[in-house]
């Protein structure tokens, strides 16, 4: 039967088909080596071996690629023989490079098989070239995309301590704005030129790339099909054997063990909101009934207590509640093999010794400040969301959510947030409105801000604004404060600075010692800020409770290598109050999403919906399963759990606690002198809707230089506070002027 006969010649391998497969396999290998190396280097300053070894190795494999292309182009027997001889003599160097590569990645032996999956995925991504006529163009395009993403991951890892993930697409605006400050103008110019050159090259390549035979051999089709089936089967095998790992808090470890390309793709798949098993109205209402039953008696007792003491729900006698989230804060004495000439954190140590303290499990390691603050503010466990996801963008950008602010606001509290960094970074100026904060004081609304050697705002400035928030209302206040001084990166050449706290008796290599030396002196200054806040609390006539805690462990190279015997999943916390707490709670191990429950309980105020869930269910067997169901329902589901009166609305968030306003404007020669109140260095004048170069004189005076021609027709003058991306965060009143020539 003719229809069963196969044309064997179509399945016969040709020289072109063999060359195609060899180049595909080898180019995939190069991309695999480069992406994995860049991922590892990004989480350390020098890597685990000298970078020169890795660079040499990459140069070797790229040189081999050049040799292969040369041989294929010549296509002569004597060239092939010569090439084989060169390859034979290079085998020891290739073996040396290969060994160094795995030492560099520092992965367990059993997880090496995960890297095979990573390579197969790259090979699969390049394999469609087999079906295309412009094979070279497609190969170069996909390779360039993978290389660029790898480079972006390198810089992101250095900046924040955790790798690039799919969810970072929501943060791309912030990333572009920070690139200039992080890399400098010259680097930005070179990168821009490089991207333009790459784009032009791709366009030329697309035009010039000759159209090859679409299918050089049907055998190559079989290869691609087998590759796809084999890769998927291999993936399932790794899953079933639990070789692939997933650490929700430790993205560095996940990426290092599973492979960069696979982990990046997986972060996208995890972004799909899958409905949990057993999610339905009946299961949610059963949990609600259990929570209500567990908390009813305590609520009745609270109401009885309120009536007996004649305290109304909006009473100003309720204590002020202050959260202080400290950037990269940990106990440096827990790092093995390192000693210091004096304790870097004496104030925090005193709080640990004399008050309520313990360890708090953080949702991220080495970076991800916003993730920790989200858990603490909302009681939501980020374990059930995706890798590296920042809910300030993905959730709070379009919906409101219960938080400590919304809960306390219903009880008569004024609610404030403070952060000594840009106001719209991580979308906070919108996110805090969705969380029901009344005011948000960011660095654009701060004056006399000191900077660290790496240009982060020092924490000492925060005490002044905590006090301002407490004084801004007559009733009780919630003040949620986020510091930034301890932020990475930590210089490996910090021995050029003369800091008071020294590293002594350490056998660590110099780069590690220098990083730790810089870090301990930054958190020492944060510790001085802690002492200032305690002094402020003691000076108040109002009952006040404050908690200090670290957002995540720092992105020190030593810790990224899992050395130093440090538990990177937890940070320390300590609670202080200027009044006696009626509690048996002594501290201990908690999770970040449980912090609000503890603080509100200690303060003796009503709990919010999520706090009631944690209080009622945390000791139950199915706590985490029930928590996942409730969170899915509230965030992505049908919203069965919340009663109508428990749902929140966005607040009319005010930037800063003090009004910035213009009081008068005068003309002096070619200058406009603007007089007003509470100006800062981020105050910028706009004249007739156009931004003008503005000189900050002091908090009451701004000056704008104008050409004489511009002075003739000045109408509207307004001052705006400019944040990240040059976006106005707020603006003053408008003054209208009409100055015309006679």
C-alpha cells in the first residue's frame, strides 16, 4: 500500500541538518553557562572563586563555538581533522572550567540534575529555528533576550539581594528610575548605545539573513518532538523524586539549585491564581463560624470592660501603637567566626533582655522589604502567592484590603506611615491608600536627611517624623515606620572608611570582612535610632507600645553562600511599652503575618478579620489550610468570608503630616522668590504648568531663575513634591500672577 510507504530520503541526515543540530546544542550550552554564572555572580560580590576563572571558561567555550563555525564554513576534511586535534588538546582546560563552574554554583550533588533540566529548556527554546527559514536571526534573537534577562537579573540581585522574577514586570517603572542612580549616567549611556546597536544589528540580520531550507531533514523534526517529550518527562521525574526544590522565602537558593531559566519560567507559572482544593462557600462559612465562636467570648469581655471603665470606642485613652521595620536588621553576633570590638546593637539587646522578644519568620531573604511590611500590615501569608511577588502592585494597586490601619481607624485612631525613601517606590503612595492610612511621610517630605556612603537615607531622621505623627492628632495614633539605612549592597572595599565598630579576630576573607564591617556600622546607627525612639516613647504622656523588627536578613556574600551558621529565614523582634502590659506573652517564634495580632492584642484593642483568624486558628491542626482558603477568598475568590461592615474603602491619603503651601511670591530682578511653609529639597516650582529649575533656600523659601522674557507673562505658580520617575506626589495651593509690560 503506497500510503504506508515512507520516503526514506526525507529522513536521511544531511550535512546541513547535522550542522544545524550541533550548533543548536552548543549555542544552548553557552547560554546555559552564561545565564547560570551571571545568576550566581549577581548574588555575591566576587563569587565563590575568582571571577577570572569563570570569565576564562566562558571565553573558552565561545572560542570553541567560533572554531566550530569556522570548520563548518570551510567544510574540508583537513580542517575537521585540525579542529579535532585542537579540541583534543583543550580537553584538560575544558574539564578544569567545568569543575570550576560547579564549584562556583555551589549546589548539592543531587541538584546537579536540575541544571540538566535548565539546559534542556534552553535547547527547547532555540529548537524552533529548525522549522524556520531565517534560522540565524531567530537563534540570535532568542539568545539575546536570554542574555539581556540574565544581565538584568545580575543587577537586580546585587541591588536588592534576590533574583529577577516574573512579578517584577509590575515594578519595571521603579527599576528604570533606579538604574540611573545605581549604575550612573555613563553606564546608562553605554547600555543605551549597546541596546541600540543590538536592535540595529537584529534588523540588519533579519534583512540579510538568507532564507535557508525550512526543513533540512525530517530527522530534525523527530529530534525536536523527542526533545519536547523528553524534557517534560524529565521534569515530571524531578518533581516526583522531589529533586526540584521550592523555598518561598529564599529565592536565591531556589534559583541556584533549580537553575536560572527554569526558576524564572516557574515564577510566571506560579503567578496563575489556582483555586485551592475544597474552596467553596460552605467550607469558607464553616471556618467563619469557627472563628466567630472562638472570638465571641473575648469580644464580650472587651465590651464589658469598656462599659465598666466608661471608655468609648473612640477614646483617646487607647495606647499609641508604633511599628518600626528595620532594613536588613539582624543580630550580627549570630554570625560564626566573627567578633567585634563592641556590641553593634546595644539598645536592641537591652530590649531583648528586659522585654518581650523573639524571632520572626520573614517572607523573603536578603531583600523584599515590601513583602514583609505587607504581611505585618495585613496578616496575609505570602507563602500562598508567587515568588518575589510585591502585592503593593499586584493587589493593592486595584483593590482595598483590611490592615492594622483600617482596623484601628474604625476605633478612632489616626493612622500614619513613614519611610525614609521615595514615596512612590513600590507603589506605596497608592498602596497605603488601599490600606486606609491617613498620612504617608516619605523622604520627599523630610528635611535635613543625612545619607550613607551608598546614598541611602540614614534612620536618625525618622524619630522627628514619628514625633510629628504622634503630635498631629489629639487622639491615639498608629505609626508604621519603615527604615532604609541598612540596605544592600554592602561594599567589599569598606576598609577605606573609619567606622567605630570594628571586626576583630576573624579568619574570613577580606571581602567578607569588609562587607560585615560596613554592615554592622550601618545597623549600629539604626540601633541608635532605636534608642531615640525608646526615649521618645518614655517622654510621652500617652500610653504607647512599640515593636522593632528586621524585615529580612542582609544580602551579605557570606550569608548568600549559606555560611556563618545563620538562620536566614528569621529576624529578631523586640516589643517595648511605657505602661504595664497585662499579658502572659513572653515572645518566642512567630511569623510576620502574626505580628499585627500580637501587637493589637497587647494594646488591648479590637482585632481585625485576619487577626481574629490567627488568634482563633493558629493552634489548630488545619491552620495553614484554612488560612490558604480564607486568603484566596478575600484576595481572588468570591469574598464569602468578610461581612459587609468589615470591607474597607480607600482613604484620602495625605502625603506628609504638615501642609506645604505658598504664602507669597515676589519678583527680584530675574528671580522669583516663593515664600511659604514646609518646603523640602524635593519641592519644585511649576510656572504656567511648566517645571522650573528650583533652588531650595530653606523650608520657607524657594527661588526660581527666569529669563527676562519669561518674567513678562507669569500666571499660575504652584509647588509640587517630586518623587520617583519625576512624578508629583502632592502640590500646594496655586498663586495667580499677571505681570505685563507697560
